[in-house]
């Protein structure tokens, strides 16, 4: 029986993560990043959870995902709803997880062809 990896064409894939890095499409990233289901992976100018602002979520809204998986670092920390109000108003769902769970969940949803975005906080 022949096995074949099923990946959407042009889709992003998170292949590895540890406490200081995330690998997307084989490229290591050492800073917080936004990983859309397809297209360019971009740096997310955030180094500490405490510095999270509404502007960080406004940048996510502009990418128009249907769902955001927020990897809040090595442990689960929930952002105040007023910070992600732009997502709520745009009817974009958001789930918060630690970074490991966020990476795994993102890959599953992206492989299903969902327009998902991983917002991954890598703390310095």
C-alpha cells in the first residue's frame, strides 16, 4: 500500500516547535509570528503576553481568517475580550491554547482546507 502525505497546495505547515522556536515549511522562526493557512508567514510584533493590545488582533482581522488559534506561549493565558473585539465584530472565532496545542490544532484545521490562522507568541 502506498502512503502519500496529504497537504493542501500552497498551504503552510508547522513541522516543529520548542520553547524558543517554531518551524513553518522547514524555516525556523524565533519571534512571535502569524501563520495563515496559505500565503506569507509574518512576524507578529509581540514579545510578552502582558504587551498584548487590540492592535495585535486588528492585524489578524485584516488577514480575514475564519478561525484564529492563539498560542499564548508555554502555558494557556486568555486575552481580555476587549482586546480581540475586532475579531468578535468580524465574526472570526478564536481559541486559546498553549503553543504546542496551537501548532497541532492549526495543522489539523489547515489540512482540512479551513481558513485558519495561528497567532503564536514566542516570548523572549
